[in-house]
C-alpha cells in the first residue's frame, strides 16, 4: 500500500487500493478499500519524525557544509525516498532543493561496496 498509494503530500488524483484480510471483530475474511488520503494520514507521524531528525542534523551541520547543501541540494537515497512527494515536502520544510537519486534503492548498496573497497582511506580520516 505504501508503494502503490502512499504519499507524504496530498496527491492531485485520489488513488485507492483494495486490501484483503481478516476482520478482527468477526474473524471473517474482509476486503477494505483504502485511499491515498487515508495513507497520507497513516504516514503523517513517521514522515514528521523523519523531518524532525533531518532538521536536527541540519541544525548541527557546520556552516561550510550548509553552504554546500544550499548550493547543491540534498540527494535522497533508499527505498523510502520513493514515497510520493517526500522530496517535495522535505524541500518545502528545509528550504533546500531535494532530489531523489537516479537509482535510490541500489545506490546505497553500490556506495557501501565502493566505500568497502577504499576502507584504508577512511582509516586515515578516522584516525584508525
């Protein structure tokens, strides 16, 4: 449901999805139709927590790095970045351009692999 109709910002066109499960009161099978507006409401709290965490990090970010972020923007990675309009909502909240990486799901794993291949460079930086 999150992938198909979930959103962080109201959709221009309301989407719905049927879900099958068991009614916990009657114990009988049930089919519900869930709307993207209902998903927006359900995701409101976790999305707010994400924004609060990002805001907290940005408050602690050194000025020279904030200057780079202001010029270049923020790149979102990972599957969560695919939530409809999460990038738009974040850009509105922090006032910095936000883009979703070209292949957000794979780029985290690819970047980790690259970092592992140059781990010796990180050891110098970390003082290890």
